[in-house]
């Protein structure tokens, strides 16, 4: 296994490791995103066992011990399994996440006291980079779920949203909604809930120009349209579930 590194927006790098055994035969990518600045931020750490690969990949871009911020979509191994390995090698690094993740899990799991972020709070990384933290509870899964948006480049790091299988180019401009719908059909990984469409549609209001997918390529283009189409698909799924529940009740 090796980790490829590609710049997907000015100063924002996608570190991508393809694992053929996951979701075989298509395989599956695990991506982290490094935003460079005076206070560099890593979004997703990768699982613990991937730490040597991710550390080496970060080392191609900056000294890993200079990492300042560690954030991620939610508390799962591929999102944050290696956070304590990072805290151990980067003495000024802090985990940054929302109130739910910090109070429920990270105050206990993280080896250094995390920085708690309010919904909508911005961390200025220096070098013009500004990262806005946004709560997306239960979307696509986990109570503490969140995304981050880098304002200067219009880059939304959208975690497990738009998950797709397979290995493709680092950056695409074609359809990412069809492959995401297919992966949802395959994995059923989302916590379908009545607010899901609304939550995803609210991200469309950011008008992102680049989307960083945790499992899939990055997307360059009209992020709003892609987010609205994904929201529509989840609304459709939620309605289908309601109809199923009504039928079960009537039976
Ligand atoms: Fe996840
Ligand atoms: Fe993930």
C-alpha cells in the first residue's frame, strides 16, 4: 500500500490510500486532507494502522511535528483512529471538534484536552486559510458528525458524504452523485433521518467550488448542485422508509 498526495485546491492536499480488500473487487480509498498555513490542519487521521503511511505522506509537505490542528468528520477509526499517535509526535497539536464529540467522547479518548468548537466557529490557520466548523448531526452518520469548510478556496471537506467505491483520479469534475447513490445502496451506511436532506442542502448554501470526499475523488465544480442532488436522494429514501412504516402499521 502507498499513499498518493495531490493538491486539490491552493494549499489543500489530499492524501489517499487505496485498499483493494475493502469493498472488493472495486476497492476503497481512505483520504485525509492537509491544509497548509502557519497552523496546519489535518482533517481525518486515518486508522491507527495507517499512521506510518499518513505520517510519511504529510512529511512530503511539511515536518509532521509542526501539525497544529487535528479534526475529522466523526468518531470512528478511519476518521480519528490515529489521533493520539499524532498528538504524541506533534507537541503543539490539538484535536478540534464540536461540543457533542468533545463532551461525549474526545475529552476521554484524546491524550491532550481537545479544543471545543461552536457550530459555525472559524479557526484562522494563517496564510489566509480560514476553516469553518459545521455540525451535521447524524449526517451521514454519528450524533457528533461535522464537516469543515475552508473559506478562501471554497473547499468543503465533506467526510463520508458522497462516499463511493473504487480508485479514480484525485480530482474529477464529472458526476459524483450517481456513484454516491450506488455506494449508499451497497453499504447502507447513512443514519437515514428526516433532517438529512435539509442538513445537506444547508451546505449547498456555502456554494463550494471543491468537495473533498473521504472515500472517493475530490470534486471540482458546482458543489451546490451536487449537494442538492444528494439531499434529494436522501429525502427520497426517507420518504420510502415512511411509506414502508405506514404499510407495516396498516398490515
Ligand atoms: Fe464514518
Ligand atoms: Fe469514513
